[in-house]
C-alpha cells in the first residue's frame, strides 16, 4: 500500500496538494458544520437568526477589506519571472492591503450608526463595532494564505487554517456555554481574527517586506475594484436576502432558512480541495501546449465532483438535521435541496469563468456579477413580499442563471474552451430525478443505501461518458504494483 501511494503521488503530484487542501477545508469549514448541533443546544432559532443578520453586516466589511488582493496576487505575482520579483510584488500588494484595512476600519465605524438605525439587528452597537473592526483585517489574513497556495505549500496552509478554525470553534462553544449568546460569539471571533492578523502580517513582513507602490495601487484599482464590485453583487445574490426576509418571515422560519444555507455551503466545501489546487493554475495552463484541451478535461472533473457533492450534501444534510438538530430546527429540511441547487449554480459559474479572469482587467467580471446581482435584487424587492422565502430562492436562482449564461457566452470569446456541457447537464438532470425519488427522511438505512447507489451511478455515468477517464488502469507502473500486491 505504501508503494502504491508513493507511486501515485510521484506520477500525480497534484494528489498530495489536493489531500492536504482537503484537510484544510475539513478544519476550515467542516468544524463549523459539525459544531451546529452544539450551537443549537445553547441558541434558540430566534437568536440564531439574529446572529446571522449581524454576521451579514460584518460580511460586507470583509468584502471591502479583502479588496480581491488574493486575485491580484495570483494575477501579477504568479507571472513574475523570479522568486525575488514575486516577493517584491507580494510586498507591494501587502502595502495595498494595509491601506484597504485602514480605510475599511474608519468607514465602517463612521457609518455603523446610520446602518443600525435602518435595520433591527438586535445586537449591541459596541459588539458590532468590534466585529466590523476584525472584519477589516480579512484581507490581511487572506493575502499570506494566498501566497502559500500560489507557492504550492499546502502543509503550511493546513497548519494556519487548522489553528484558526480550532480557536474559533472552541471560543464560540465556550462563550455559548457561559451564556453570552450571539454577542459573545461575535466578540470572541473578533479577538481571534485580530490576533491571527497580527501574527500573519508580522510573518509576511519578515519574509518579503512591505512596500507602498503607486504602480501596485494603480494595478489594484484597475484589477481589484471591479472584482470587489462583483463581490458586492455576489453578496446581493446570497446573504443580502436576509435583509428582505427579516421583516417578511418570523425568526424561526428565517433560522430554518439560514441553517439550510449553512449546510448547503458544504457543497463548495467538498469542491474546494479541487478549487484551491486548480484556480491558481488554470490561467497559466492556457499558455501550455494543448492547454485548452487540458482545461476542458479538468473542468469536466470539476463538473462530476460538483454533481456528486450536491447529491451527498442533500442526502447527508437531511440526515444531519433529522438526527442531530433539535426538533425546532427540522423545518430546514424543506429548504435544503433548493439551496444546494443555488450553491451548485454558483460553483458552476466558477468552473466556467476562466476566460473572464484571464484578461488584464476585470471589468467583464463586474459586468456579469453586477447583472446577476441586479436581477436578484429586483427579484427580492418584488417576490419576497409575495412569496417570502420561495420568492428569495426564485430571485437568487434567476441571478445565478443570468451569471451562468453570460459567463458561458463572454468567457468563451476570450478562451475558446470546448466544455462538456451537454454530458454534464444530462448527468445533472438524471441526478435531480434520483433525488426527487429518494426515500422519506425517517428511513435512515434506506437513505444511506440511496446515497451510496446514487454516487455510484453518477460515477459510472461520468466514466462511460468520458468525463472521468480510467487513469489508474492506463498507468502500467501502478497496475504492476497492484498485481504484485494481489500476489
């Protein structure tokens, strides 16, 4: 077995990175999902909904603070010819990050009273100020982590993510156990984010310094500002619906919707090991011989993984709510399949947007995400008052559908990759039919058997259609080791 693993990692070195990134995601977001039953034990649905609305405000601050600096790093540092040039570019981007953090901190503290007066958040103002201040550090945390991804150091990436996640979960459970509620969760997380920011910034400054460059600032404004606008549009396609639903549904129903959304985000959680490895490399691959063909193959892998992830999250998420969450949260089961579909549409856009990100500017990304966000926002305004949560789901679906159509049309004009869309949608529709026919939630054994059978059928269909090749059987060295092991 040791020889087999060694051979696979030698022939396919990406597998080691994917494995470590998988562990990173398990710590980074998996712990937050596992901790949900403990949170529900100490927090009734009304408090859970209150925490989610407050977190939505903090998320806006994080979008501005991060300023798409990780994308800027992948775009300009990765193209530098030497390691010294890469470090200099990274130092200049860190300088831009410090400026963004300072501006975000000042502006959010100034405008918080105005925002709080228009939204019934139910959280003390000083607690929100602390949360917004910590969110201003978001970009300074993501930048050094993006550097590790770009330099393909998944081991160090795993170390940072694991430490951060463990600290956050332990602190959250601790304050809830002591009875501090949503305010305690926000304050504990703010303290941890601040400490981690200081450590990572000091480490990055020691590694390659910090520079305040006008040229890098111009690059950031030209390349990142449209992405930030697109990020705000994506906020409109996701968490923004909470602001419309808060006054349209009761807190318990909003908590059910929020919980289903948290579990639906396990879909990109499963996708992220692939994404963390693939996204920093997909632009560089376009310049290699047969790069377009290779890109189509890798995207095909991602499509299969996306379908399997959606099936797994829908079935296992339903069982998770039924078995581990209090009865007061079981209403979330009804919303889970629809929210998994919305998250899957967003992930599909990410798989198909390489042509837009390959350009020297990101105006097209802003245009596409802005169009999707505008469609969703109009839908929230007109559909939520009439159809409440189902109206929000329809509006979000229309927004993602708009983005998907535009990415396929515009991105392929820049990079004419022939994606296996027909095979993907055939398998997707078949998987949707399977999910529609799944057993009742109280038949636990049948649900588990259904999950295993569904994943197996999707993999067989993907293999027969050519989306997943018989790569192991084609490798004679691995096949020889397997035969010797059998003997």
